[in-house]
């Protein structure tokens, strides 16, 4: 078992957590924004961006874990 790769996976899990927390904040802000709020769309775009970043980090975690146990 490669301890360095496991440490990398743990670090990536923390990054995923931060991305998902930011996505949650953006989703909440977009949900409660007044209809005429021009920044609501920017919040929705941020939500998609954060989910995409989290998705990439999850793939990175999978690679790190696979490498740790290879």
C-alpha cells in the first residue's frame, strides 16, 4: 500500500468537501434570489462550475486510491 497516494487521496477528499460546500452556498443563494436579481444566473453558473470541479476531484481520488493499492 502506497501511503503517499493515500495521503493524496485524503487531501483530495478535503478539496471535494470544499467544492461541494461552495456549490451548496451558491445553490442556496440562487434559490432565494429575487426574480429580478441579475446575479442569480452567475450563482447557478458557479454551482455548475463547483460540481464539475468536484467531479474531476473524485476521478483524481479514484486514481490515487487505485495507485495506492496497486
